[in-house]
């Protein structure tokens, strides 16, 4: 058996010469919603993306709305892949696309503008079976950024959805729920 003093000596020697481990990079994925309706839900909360108006219209500012009391979040969006990015449209009117303007999210007429494309990067993803079970996450712990700008992320700030510097906080992590 090793003596306690030997173990302590080895530990001190290793720390004094700078032995350390490099964290393993996590793999990421993009959600596959396969054309199913989806809710965009703040992780570990009862809050999802939404429009305070019952009939969304061009110019509406998107907000963080509560779905507490419902068994699963309301699927307010269609998330469609466009190349390596995504277009997020209203579930009942595909002519209204989520648009990034002045660090806020609005509904505007869908027009294939760059500010209507988003990168969605998730920590875990699952295939969407057909038909999907209600409440199944297609992607978990996802960041959503304007296309090509991974330094900024959508964040829930009170009842507002804003685009700000990515900091890895829980306010910037979303589940894509079918």
C-alpha cells in the first residue's frame, strides 16, 4: 500500500508542474422539426415565444408569454430549414416571418431577407416521429442567433425577447418543443 505521505507528495508534484485536463468539446446539433408545429420554450420555465395579439400581424413585437396551466406549450411557430439556417414563421400564417431588427424580434412579411434567417444550435436533438407526440422536444438547450452571428443570441429579458451578446445564461437557452 502507498503511504499517505507518498500520495500527498505526488499530488503536490502534479499541481506544481501544471498538470491539467482540457475539457472535452460538446457536440451540438440542429433540431429537425420536419414541418411540425413547434413552441420555442425558455429552458426550465413556463415561458415561451409568442405574440400578445390573438391574430398576429406584420409589425407585432414578439414577447415572452406564459404557458403555465397548460400541459404543454402552445406550438406558435413553424421552423423550416433554409440551407444551414432556419426561417421561423407564424403557425397559422406562413407569410409572417420572425424578423430581427434593432435587437428585437418582430413579425414581418416573409421575404427571404437575411434578418429573417436564424442559426439554431442545440445541445441535444431527437428525430421527430410522424405524427409527433405532443410536447416532444426536437432540440434541447438551444441558442438562437441571427444568421452568421454566433456572438449574439436571443434572450428573455422580463417579458421581452431581445438580441444580445451570448453569455451562456439560462435566459438564452430554449427547447424546441413539438
